[in-house]
C-alpha cells in the first residue's frame, strides 16, 4: 500500500476490524454490480470510495431525467448516456484508482456465468424478478457470495446469500422461481428517494464486510425496512432442502 493509499483509507485502517490487512483485501478485490440505478448508484459510489480494486457494472439502460430524483450517481449532464458510463465517471471523480468495467447490456445467463466467475462478491441491484433469479443461480453454481437488495414505494429489503456456507439459503429458497410473482416497478408505483440510498448503502456495507473479513454478514437473515415509520424487522431464513437451485435435488 502506498503512502497516498495509507492516507486515503486511513479511517478504515484505524478500525481494528479492518486495519491494513482488511483494507488491502478490499484493494485487491473485484465486485460485480448488476444494475446502475437507484441501488447501484450508492453501491458503486461507496465501493469505489472505499477502494475496491475493480468494479464491473452491468446495465442496459440510459440515464433519464426521471432517474435523477433518486439515482445519485447520475447528473443532468449525462441524461441520455448509458447508465454504466455515467457510473464510471462518477466513481472516477471520487477515486481514479478504481478500475470500472462498464457493460451496457442485459445481464443474461451466459454473461453472468462469465462475470460472476471473476468476481469476489456480487451485488444484485436489479429491478426485476427474472434477473434476480439468474444472478442467484450463477452465484450458487460458482459459489460466490451475493448481496441482494430491493426497494419500492416506502419498503426495502436486504439479504446476503453465501453458497460457501453449508447452511446458508439462496435467493430461490426465499423467493421460489416457480412462484407467480407480480412485478412491481418504480415507474408505476413510485419510490421514496432516500430509500434506495439507505438500502444501497447497506448493500455496500455488507459487501465491504465480506471482502475485508470485518463483522458478521447478514447471511441467513432477511432485513426489511418500513420507511414510513423507519422501522427495521429481521427474520431468519433457513435453507430449503427442496430448493430447485441450491437444494439436493438440484445437484
């Protein structure tokens, strides 16, 4: 670690749970971020500012003026630009040392197989059920920890799924892929602007804990936020032995 890095990351290094060793692990790591919108914005900014060595950001969308109410990595000047390019510029303005790989395409199963294999942690910041299932399936196959977040209206949720741990559930244990799941979109139902910042920041925190070895990850627990009353609830989520993705029948 250089003198400049020791200074830049000094507030992390002062934390006994992170220290120089933990910060070096962060610098050496590679995070994959699926989605460059409301959740992906704070995730990318916090991981970039914390010094995660490589960020791969995947999103097929472009910046729209309606995004600016909550997607804090974007700006008026970048309306019409690919969101991943906007994220890359935002991270570079904070920390030019971080290598950002911007992929302006949909995260399909073939692409995920390639990208998840190269990542140390995966952050699902997408906004649809099918992408979440595809990301989870790739993480289970390749045994990569997944930090999953969601936010709509005033409601948010967060969980860590870590297939490296025998008793950790996967996303499909909690939300079975065969269920008839009704999609909910910000464009039709709305979303409270700071809510995506809260959930995205929590996702970044869990990813940095996983990468540095600090603290206890949220694996096996689902954290839910009611933003109307600013009330957090946590429920234990067991692994489902009959899960079609991570259960015994799937292997």
